């Protein structure tokens, strides 16, 4: 696993902005049901030094609006932007055998279908069209793969590896705007 990641704590959300003048914050929740971020008690920041009670104010299409303990005005809420919110893994529901938390994938070895190592998972996210893993490639650079049965046929947590079968890249012709069919 990657150094500095505490496997006993799970990032369940992040403060994405402030809301109003009373110190409310906008939160992007990583929970299956976004409002569940408030159901498990005290949240901490990434390093575990600050803790917060979270009172949910509203839940809408744009995300959650909440009151965090100790955040009392607009300036304080603006200073919270980017703060990741964590819970102890022990507080969260037990996972089924085929389930995982995003953080469990970070640091896993990524192999192609021939068993060759191509890199290490550096991030997992969902931008709205499904889960994506970002892989730091052995030869430099990064690649992103959608977690689907076709592209990621195997996630082997026991052996610390993920198998990817990426689709063939499709590139436009260099001068695609100038392309003319024969006989035109």
C-alpha cells in the first residue's frame, strides 16, 4: 500500500465550499446514500488531528449542506474547502466479499491480461459515469480505466492486484477535418 494511508480510516466525504454566512459548508459525500455521512458520529480530518460533529442542513442535487462543529462563520467555512472527512472503518457496515472501499484499491499492483505489471493504482473516483481507477504507470505517466467487467475483469484483493484489459485506443486522423472520400 502507499505510505501515509491509514487503512483503519475511510474518507467518506470532502468539503467543497461554503454556503451562506452562518458557517455552513457544502460537502461531497462518498457514501452510497450521501446523507449517511452524518449517521456514524464524529468525523476527523485526514491526519486525525481535528474532529467534527456534522449536522445535515439540506440534501439536494448539488450535494449536502451541513454545519460542522467549530465552524461558525463564512471565513471559517471557506477555510475548510478541500478538507477530507474520515470515519473509522470499524464504524462502517461490514462489506460483502465482492465489495471494497475506494481506499482499499489504492496501492494495488495493476497487471494486464498477460500478467505483466503496468503500474500501481494511485486514485479511485467517480465523476458521474462510474468508478474510475487512475494508474501510475511503471514507465511514467498515468492511465485511467473504468471499473467494469470488460475493462477490469479481476480485482484480487487477497493477492493485492487488479487485472485490466483496456479497450483499443481510438484516435482521430491527424487531418480529420480535411478528409475527403474517394471520388469527392
